[in-house]
């Protein structure tokens, strides 16, 4: 594979990967330089996440991140990518209504260069409205960082039977509303596997076991860089590598070969 000569990826390519059983690799990026390396290695999805509030800005949560900041960082990443599919987060309280979601998603796509926006939770009305406006949407269930003060801790979700059933139903409803992708965060591996098998859209896991259709990590976590403790579900790929590009390639190959996440990175 030569990412520099391959055509840019689209959602159609990601859907095809799921049908073929080919794992999808995703990493966060917040600037041009890191995005260029990720793209060069061949990682299929670059996520401009509001996690930048913690790993770049130094906040304790993602809540202070604004739409203007998300647009700026999405622009930076977009300038460097040649092949990777670019997704950008809608930050906290920028999609409380479908109309507000459309206004802010438009900024991420028109100004930020995003090909898709991601939002957290069972926001079926917003997803449906955005899709009807021609805006591709990635859902996000399980641990919802924007709801940290409501859930109380960054911990595994879906442990109780009723919670697992709700997450499964929400996943089906998000797909029905038109979501093209779904991120599952901090779920029991067995539940994430069940949801991945039941949905026709690709499911990207983070702390959700190896049986999702793909994996995503925060770049700073897998490079073991940061001011906060690395999550249990992440892995320090720099430990056995001589540089950033080599570490990203190691992550990419581990995802492709279903070697990551290992049991110790799963719940």
C-alpha cells in the first residue's frame, strides 16, 4: 500500500472494509504534522477529537472545548491528509437541538474540512436531521466523556443487564436514524462484539475488545505522552519502537492483525 498514491478514502470504502472483515484503524490528530505521519502509515481514519481539551489544552475534561477550536484543529489536520477519512467531534453543548447541530456541523465540514461529524449519546433526532441535510454522522455510545459530571467517573459502562440492553438498542436506533459509523467506548468485550455483529455499519472500539470492526486510540496515549495517566485500555506503542512513525505503524499492524486490543486492554 502506498497512501500517497491511493485515492482519498470515503465512507463507502469503510463500509466495504466491514463487509470484507478487514479491520479499520483510527487515531486522533489535532495538527498537520501528526496527521501527516498517521496518513503516511496508512491509518484509515483520522479523528479530530475533543480529547484535545485534555491532551493539548491541559483541561481535566473535554467540556471547555469550543466549536471554534474544533474547526481550527480540523483545518490543521485536513491540510496534511492525503488519503485518510477525516472525522471531527461536535463539542459539548453544540448539538442540544437538531438545528444547532446542523449549524455547528456545517462549520466543521465547510471550514474544518471534516468528512463526517461525531456526536455522543442517543441523539436520534439530531442524527436524523443531520443525515437528511446531507451531513454524515458517527455515533458514540458507552462511556461518554462529555457527560462525565453526570456519570461520575471514567469507567466501564454496560455492566448491568438493563444498561447493556439499552446500549444495544441505542446502537440499533442510531443506525436506523442514519448514522454511518459508531464508536463504542469502555464496554464489555462481549457486548461490543454482539453490537458489531448485529449492525451493518462499521463499529470502532476504544476499550471495547478486539471484535469491533476497528479500533481508535488517542494518539498521545499510544505514544505515552501527556499529563494524565494513560487509560488501561490503551497501550504504549513507543515502548518497543524507535520513533513516532514506527510506533504508529506498530499500532496500525496490531489493529489489522487483531493483536490489539489484547485481553489486558479489554473489559
